[in-house]
């Protein structure tokens, strides 16, 4: 994947496929500590304890349509290439949390990329799922919840052009704020 | 005669909202962007973003966009399936933002299947 935000899009979908109705994504950019951390947590059905160690094995999948499962393997490899690591915490019946850490200024670290595009794709593509996003760059912080936006529009669908434009504006403002002055 | 209260108005609003959402539920055209790992790596997010921009421009409320997983044809990703009521679903292959805009304007809005980009009729 060319961007870390594409990994986020991909891994968030794992949670949705696991029956989650709420996905929480957090990005922490701590340049001073030379660390970038991505957390993706879902409230899906979780992974049975005896399968957790299999899930980053690209040739292990519970799917029957094909024999490979690449999403998490790719994220793990990306993190490891940057002196980082990925860990999986899962409780059956409660959900799964994926935490990936990268060395912030590692030459092989892919850029975060179009995070706004990832969030819009998730929110529009899965209108029934609630997303919570938080992003921290040093001391600046941006948070959004789809629930708040839906409340703002009295439960109108996110596919409604007015809601979509507002959402896009909120994200654009949020990421401008994060990049800070200059 | 009893006066209309704020609560009454809220009830009317909720009822209308419910009816509208039911109507929206039976969308006449469904656009499915396949966003498995393979699709995402091949550029499905750009396709989705182009589609959302087109959606924001139109005033049609009977079009529904959904994301879905891999359908097993990873080498032809990004794939987009268009299901119009009463017609066979059309799967488009090797999509990009420009092709998506053309498919939206021609196929979704006007009903002209863009056979050049199509992979198959399902």
C-alpha cells in the first residue's frame, strides 16, 4: 500500500466484516518522540484465542472463496520495515483492537496520505456503522464522530448531499487545523 | 381544539423521516465499490472519492452507494458493480476516477451501459 491511510481503510473493513457497528480509529503523530501510532478498534465478534496468532499469516484465512488473507499481514510488514511493530488484542464477543507503531522519520515509512478520503469512503460506504476518529499531531488534536454529524442533521442519511458536504468540510477543517500554522 | 405542541410536531417529523428512509431504502440503483485489500491497493478509494463527488452534485435520491469486499477477481480491480432495478447487474473492471465519472454520468444517470469498461453481465 502506498499510504498508511489505505491500510486503515482496509483494516477497518475487517471489523465491519466481523459484525461491528462501531469502529474507532486513532492516529498519533509524535514527531518529537519519533513515533507514529495507529489504532483501529472494533466491537465485532472478536477472534478466538487459538486463532489470534494465525491472523498475520498471509496463507491463513477462514474464507472459503480464496486461500490468502493479506490485509493485516501487509500492515504488520509495513510497521516492521520501519522499526515498528503491530499487535492484535482481541476478546471473543467484545471486539478486536489493532495497534501499529512506526518510527516517525523512518525512510521506508509510507506517508499517512489522504486520510480524509479514507474516512469519507468508510462513512459513505458503510452508512450504518458509527465511526469515531481522533488524530493528534504533537499537541494539536482533531476528533470527530459520525454520531454527532447525524445528530446535527436530525438523522438524515449521510448520503444526503447536504450531510456529505458538511462532513467533507468538517474533515477538511480538521486536517488543516492539525497541520498547524505554516 | 387542543393546541399543537412541540412534541406533536416532533412526532410528525419522526414519522415523515421514517417514511422517507423507507423510500430511500428501496433505492432503484445500487452502486457497489469493491474495497477488499486488493481493490484498495489497486485504487478503489480514488474511485469511491470520484463517485462521492458526483453524488454530491446530483439531486437524485434513488441512488445508493455501498462499499463491499473482494469478489474474487483481484486482477481486474478496482471493480464496480451497478445494479439497476429490473436489469442485470453490470460489473466494471480496472476502474479509475475518470472512468467512474463517465460510468456515473452515462450508465447511472442515463442508463447507457459503458461496454468498453465492463467485465461482465451477472
